[in-house]
């Protein structure tokens, strides 16, 4: 079983709509959680960290459920520029090794 | 931009050859991590360097080796290249091992 699993999508979303997707992680000792965004053939870029209490950054909301070992990302009022692959990332150790999911592709259409 | 640079941007090698990839970390960052991203997959951790010492390693064979220099730039060396080594190689730098990692643009390696 992979340490971090994501629905690969694609999620086809009309502009202005809301989209949400999850990822699950297998190691209950995982300490830190992130969402990275990756555009086609580009490097991953940190979108947001995910905290136990849930957190919001503009149109993006992240939630963490430690009991069920999943992380979610919700995008409101989707923009064309939100089209990308969203990588769920878990850090198990304090020294920084990141475990990536394979990514969820989001395509926002006019 | 993150300030992390990598060279070269693209590289074509043949099976059995050796390759060296380079990474310059963001100013002030003393930790560099290397990842391999195959097509359609998420990045996979290769190893991390902290203050010129290897600080952890993923599930990669010994023919993947690295180095970090006093200025915290880093190299990834791959010997005896195999077709499956074709991938995007990413380096990420951070201020400390546990801090946020910022990725460079990557080096695309094609092994024929």
C-alpha cells in the first residue's frame, strides 16, 4: 500500500464552482501535512500547510482528520489558473523527508 | 521564484553512462533534498544533505550518490544509468531540515 494515496482525477470543474478532494495516508505517526501545486512540467510549489484545526488561505481550505488519516483540499470560486495537479504531501519524520502522493489533476473550464 | 537553481535543465544519456546534476540552494538555506519524479507519479525522496552530511536516504540503490559543498550547493550523481532512471530530478532547499522545502525547476533526464 502506498504511504500517500490520492484520486488522480481529472476533476473537471466549471469556472466559479467549488471542488474538493481528499488524500489518505497510511502512517499514523505522520507529523506534518501539506498541499503542493504542480503545473505541467514545472516544479512543485507549496500551496499551504495543513493544521489539525483546519486552515484557510483565500479560496483554499485544508482540513486534517487524524483519526481517519485523511487530508482534504477545497477550492472555492475556481479560476482557470487553478488548473494544475495538486500533490498531497506528508512528513513522517522531523528531519524533513517528504512523502508525496501521485497527485490529483484539476481542470477548470470556462 | 524560490531562488533554487538547477543545472542542466535537460540531459540525454545512454544506458550505462554516468550523470551529475547540480543544485544551488536558496540563500541562507543549509539543507538540500533530492527527489525523483517519474512521469505521472509524485516525487520520490532520494536523500537529504544537511551541513555537508547525508541526513537520510530513500529507497534508492547506492549508484545514486550525492554531495553537499560548504556553500550548501549540492550534486546528485547517478552511475550505470538505466532506462528507468529517466525522470525529472528535483532538488529542494530549506533553512533547516524540518522547515518548508522550496523546489528548483528540475533537471529532465532521458536515458536511451
